[in-house]
């Protein structure tokens, strides 16, 4: 039985301090929940919500009671006392541009996510639900490395039109967690290394880490195509297509974000299906799939020149980093730049838990979110 000592510490039967973290990650059609005891996951669960269930709610914010009750019910079913939770960490929603690391959930953040998010997405509910539960328990709630982490240097923002600038938006949570994990494995501080990280998932983003910051990034709308994203496209052809009578803004966005990449060529976002086609002798599948690797490698090269090729390691992460075929093609093209480390998987829940744990242990300081900073 756990005996409460303070909001950050518990004493187990053997007298060892223990930290128990509730991790929340609301997705479009799922709510992922986990409890970590220190670095050890007690359970990780993904609760699916049917489209019929979610269709009852006109706005994403209206899903709050459903999502919160789903979380509390899951904890009750697993006999996790609410009073045993040390802190809560949630996936960061679409906030205005922020720095990397942890942010304490406050009223200003919740207001932004409710009424002025950068875009509508279920992840915006993460901090809102976390605050609702945390306030009842008298504990802290955090978000960690939101999608909108933007620490890019001024020179990296410049485009060919003054009306547009490049922005840091991508799979920051997993990319930064992979970079920190690599630094720990080699016995060095994260901020001492120059690392290039490619997240190979449904969308593909790449980031350059130096001095403990993500100083440059290639987002999924300008980089390699992926299982469902079109990636960077020839802009003259994009303008022509977008200007044609059959397309409007929504249709065009759907085409490049949900119907591009492998989906456009093969009608599937499952790379394993494409690899099966290749194994059966499909030459088009082999060409397109290797072209994906070719584009990843080319964009790794684009970021490498930012630091004049001075890179300690190239890290491949995300779900497609499980593919030996894809990884080998990328390695063949970029290994001359730096050693290639493969850390496969999305790893979002672990990354959130590890981030909160560093704050609790005093290894990092949580920032205070202030709108307009």
C-alpha cells in the first residue's frame, strides 16, 4: 500500500521512494492512457472511439466528458487509486509556437487550447483533461514537447516570399526523446551533441538538434512523401491543380495530407503491404518505395549542410524504422555523413512519461505558458 508523503513522492513497503505518472494522449479516434511507475510502465492502453460515438459531439471540446470518463473508468478497472498518482502529463495540443521541454498546464494554456488553438485536433483536449483531473487531486499537470515546438534560427525561417516563413512543426515529442535517449546511451549530455533525427511515420519530419535545441526542421509538407502525405511537391504543378475547378481548399488539403504518398500509388498506408508487393516482384512498388528512402536521405543531406556536416549521429525513428528494407536503403545513402542509429517506434507514451519524470527529479525545469510570448 502506498502512503502519501507529498505531491511528488510516495513510500512503498520497502521504504523506497516511488513516482507514479498518469500519461494521456487523445487522438482523433482513440484515447491512449498509461501509468508509469518511475521508468516502468504499469500499463499502456489505447481505447478506440467509434465514429458514431464521436459524431454525437459537434465540436472537439464537447468530447471532454467522454474522454475524461474513459480515462477514469480505465484507472478504476485496473485498481489504480487516484490518490496514488504523483503527476499527470499529456500530449501537447496545437498551442502557439513554444520552446522544447515541459510546460506546466495553467489556465492560460487551457484557454488557448479551448478557444484559440492553431488548429482543431483531439490532442488539444490533453492538457484540458489533465488539468481537470489534477486540480481535483491537488497535483501538477504538464505537457511535453508539443507539435508546435519552434526553436528554429532566424536564417532557417526565410523563404522566397516575405509573406511566408518556414515554421517548426513536426513529430517533436518522439524526435527529441530519441535524441535524448541516444545521448544517454553514449554517455553524453544532449546539449553537447549535434544530432539529425528523421521520424518515419504516417508523416515524415526531420530535425536538426544542436546545443540542446531543434535549430532547423523539415516538416511533413515540405519534405519526403510518406505513407499518406504527399510531402514537398513541384509548386507550379500544385498551383495549377489547386486552381482547377475540381479542387477547393479542403479537397486539396485532403489530397496532400491523407491521400498522398503510398496511399496515392497503392491504395494503402501500410508499408508492410508495399514490401509484400515488392517480394512478389512488383517493380513499380520497388521503385516508389525506394524513392521514399531516396527522399528521406536527400532531406537528411539538406539538414546536414546547416552544420557543415558536423553531425555526431543520424537517428531513424518512427513506425517505419522497423522496416529493414527501408532503413538499409537510407543507410546506404547517408552513412558517409555520420553513424546511423535506429530507434524504431512512435514511443509517444514513454517520451511523455520520461519528460515528466525529469521534471519531478529536478533534472529539468517546467516552463510557465504565457500567451503571446
